[in-house]
C-alpha cells in the first residue's frame, strides 16, 4: 500500500487537520507521503516532515498552486497518482473541492467523510446527516477519500521525513484567484477546539454574540453558530456547525439559544459533553444534552461568565 | 446563454430516517421525498439569471427512478423551461451521474451548469466537481454569490476560513451553498403551467454510459444514540457538574 495525503494549508501554514489525516493513513497501512502544494510553503513542508509515520514530503511550491485552486491542484495530483493505492485529504473545503475532481479524472469513485477504516478497502461513513453509518467497500484500484478529522486522533511529532521537490508545473487558464476574506481570530480553530460554545437564532443579533465571546475567552473555546444565526447575518459562514457546515467533536459543546434541528445535531452530537441553554424546556436540544439549563440566555450568560 | 441545472430527488429534510432491521440499507418506504434543498437553490439561481437577462433558457435534468419526474415538474414550476429525465435506479453513484451529466453538457452546450453542493441523503459533496473534471471546465463550488460578466463568472465561495472569490472562464460549473439565495415557492398557476412544459425521458444506454456500481454497500447501522441527561437548576449547579462530574472544566 502506498498513500498520498494532501496537506491542508491555512494562509500558507500547515493546518492542524493534516495530522489527523496522516493518522487515518496509518490505519490504512503502508508508506505515507504528504503532498504540500502552494506558493511559499516550505515552512508547511518542514512541519509535515516532523509528523510520525510520514516517509516523504513532496513539495510543489509554485505560483500556479497558490490558494490551492481546484483545477491546477487536481491536475498535479493526477500527475502523481500512479505512485499510489490511496489518496487522502481531510473533508475540509479544500479536500472536498479538489479530490472529487481527481477521482473523476482517474475514473474512480470518491468515498466522502470517512470516519473509520475497517481495512484497506472497507470504510465507514455517515449518511443522512449522520443518522445512519454506512459500511462501504470500494472496488476501485485507486481509493480516493476524504476523512472526517474529528474521528481520528492526530499523530504526534518526532519524525524527520525527507522533503522532495515536485517539478511538475501544470497550466491553468480556466480559473483565477480574485480575493479572500478570512476570519481573523485568536481563538482556537472550530474543528479542532476542545471546547466550543455556539449561539443560535435565540441570540437575537450579532452584537449579542459578545456574550459568548467573554465565556469563550475564559474557557479557551472556539465560537460556533447555527445556520439560522448565519443566515440572519449575526455571524459569518465559517462559524456554522452542522450537516452542511463544520463538524465538531470537542470535549465540551455549549449550545445557547439553539433548538437542536437534526442538521445542527449532525455537526456536534459526537461531542463528549453537551450543555444546552434554552428558554424552551421542550426544545429538542435537551434530548441530546448531558446538562440542560432552562432559562433566558440574556440572564444566564453574564452569570456564567462571572462565575467561571 | 443556456443554463443546465441538476436536481436530485431525496428524502425530505424534515424526515428522520430509519435503518432497516437487517442493516441492509435505510428504509425509504412511504417516506416523504422532495427536491434536494441545495438543488432548489440551484434552480432559483438559474431562474434569477434568466430574469436578469443573463440566461436565455434553463434546462433541468435529473437522474433517477420514474418518480424523479415529480422533482423535475417542481423545477419547471419554479421557472425552468424544459426538463430531461434520465431513468435509472435509485442508487446511481456520483461518478456515473457525473458521466451522464457530462454527456448532456456535450449535447446542450450550456454556458453554466449549476448543481447543489451536496445531496442531503448521501452527503457526498462530489458530483459537481466530478462533472467539472469530466467536462474539462472550471468549478466554483459552495457558491454564496455569482456574478456573470462577459465571458467570465465571479464566484464567491464559502470556505473553512471565510470567503474566497475566484474568476472562472465560461463555460463553468457551479455548486450552491445555503446563502446563495432564498428559493421562491411555486405558485399554483405556475404548477399548472409546468404540466405543459416539455419533459423528455431518456436512458443511460442512450448516452452509452455504464452505471454499474463501484462502491458496494455492505451494511447500514444506526449510530450510538445519545441519551438526554439531566436538567440543572442553576448556573452554580451547572459549573459544579462540569467540574466534578463531567470533569471538563
Ligand atoms: C439543507 C439544509 C441544511 C441545513 N444545514 C444546517 C447546518 O449545517 N447547521 C445548522 O445549524 N442548521 C442547518 N439547517 C437548518 C436547521 O434545519 C435549523 O433551521 C437551524 O439549525 C435552526 O437554528 P436555531 O436552532 O438557531 O434556530 P431556532 O430553531 O429558531 O431555535 C432558536 C432557539 O432559541 C431559543 N431561544 C430564543 N430566545 C431565547 C432566550 N432569550 N434564551 C434562551 N433561549 C432562547 C428558542 O427556544 C429556540 O429553541 C439546515 C437546513 C437545511 C434545509
Ligand atoms: C449508504 C450509501 C453510501 C454510499 N456511499 C457512496 C460513496 O461513498 N461514494 C459514492 O460515489 N457513492 C456512494 N453511494 C452512492 C450514492 O447513492 C450516489 O453517489 C448518489 O446518489 C449520487 O449523488 P451524491 O449524493 O453523490 O450527490 P452529491 O455530490 O452530494 O450531490 C451534489 C449535487 O449533484 C447533483 N446530483 C446528484 N445526483 C443527481 C441525480 N441523480 N440527478 C441529478 N442531479 C444529481 C445535484 O445537483 C446535487 O445537489 C452510496 C449510497 C448509499 C446508499
């Protein structure tokens, strides 16, 4: 078995998710290469080389790979694909954007959001918003798959893999980067945070999310939101937790003013401990919460912040 | 410019599914089916582009059982001009769907193809990307804003870190995210009119596409259910439980 892991980058740095994908690759078993593709990403390659279990880092550092646009990046991976039996990435928006393209170009299926690896060709994945778990067997010679990073513990660091430059430069006349507006935050990243506090429509407006910020600061938590809160413009899209947003599985998830629709639960029900704060004691969120506190969030949040 | 929209028939998003007792699959007998919500957003965007004069014709296509024609009629009621149904089993895999759509693209030569970012049943999030690869077109996935300008389309994409804008050369593939638009409801007169709009039916064989499955479904299980816990009476009790019982503070 030989496995290629596509590294996730965030503003040119190696994203924490990559260590989880390497862990999934270890469960498949075999030689593991990590592909770092971008512009000015030597630092990310150095970081990837330190992961345990990585045999080699392949570094494609060129302006055509800047911002990891799908068209050139998929062409690059296809050019390397013949060396591998498995190609893995995280189920990040980059992985989801690029890998299905690779799969189609290699005429194979893609297995999405893998959350367990039974063998080199049998995998478990959630369907129907996580209300069912399917065990699927891929009959393709090349397995292309995205991995749900919350389902695999990160590998540790201590390795020193060789870094090899990839000279392949593909052409891209089809797509062009225009701009990026990235959320700036000193808080932990939502997908990897140990504690997450999320607000829903009950927060009333964006300003009131400050009530969550204070608590998040005390707990070192990331702040998330329901779709309703994002749609209403309270907070930006990158904060949406759920079936069609981000999947989180922290040690502690605090849902405030969130009713608990199945699409929201799909994104957080694997959290270790769930706390719900809601004024409606019949809200469905209480059916999954370990600790429920019924009451008005505008009174309870300031009190919680004070007492923590 | 012509716009092609792919719509999928899926379980209604409000329905809680059940897994069959023999774990062979989920049980879809007698459950309410509907158009995939992301596909509704795709149809809406296409119709708006037509209303603005950017597009001249909107063609909806669906691959699936005969009943998928219901969702095509819905697309027609929402403003699509004609529909194409490719009759196939319930479980055509994304790659086969993309291959069929690529053939339709070849035939229809649309300037834009709009798909949902993900079907809420299998949650794959891959068909549009696969189609883009097979049709050799650029892709704007997870779109929250689409602006057509000359021979380019500017697409704002919802990505993990925030928003990214790319400029794509037409023809291009788009997949919709939740905030692209708010789909309208079909009005009764439009539903009546839709019954008279053209709906053509074809088979995968007409396109010479093999829909054989590459991924076999071995088992479907219900995930471990979470049990509801306790209600606490006060903030003090909550903090105490989190500290001393759950040990997460
Ligand atoms: C295709 C599709 C995809 C979707 N994807 C997602 C997704 O990824 N993530 C997601 O979250 N949703 C998603 N949804 C939406 C989902 O169905 C719900 O509409 C949404 O989660 C509701 O958000 P909410 O709980 O914040 O709002 P509501 O359901 O309106 O709940 C608000 C809650 O706040 C409580 N409240 C109000 N005021 C107070 C107060 N002062 N104090 C305490 N409590 C208060 C109320 O009792 C209520 O329970 C999706 C829907 C569709 C159709
Ligand atoms: C339990 C189970 C697990 C499965 N796992 C996998 C798997 O891991 N990999 C795999 O390749 N297949 C898998 N399949 C097969 C799966 O049914 C098909 O892949 C799926 O039906 C095709 O759509 P999608 O969910 O991939 O669409 P997505 O890529 O999630 O849908 C995106 C958009 O594509 C368009 N679209 C998708 N299907 C159609 C259609 N039939 N007609 C018109 N437009 C369409 C729509 O615009 C839709 O919004 C699985 C099936 C089952 C039952």
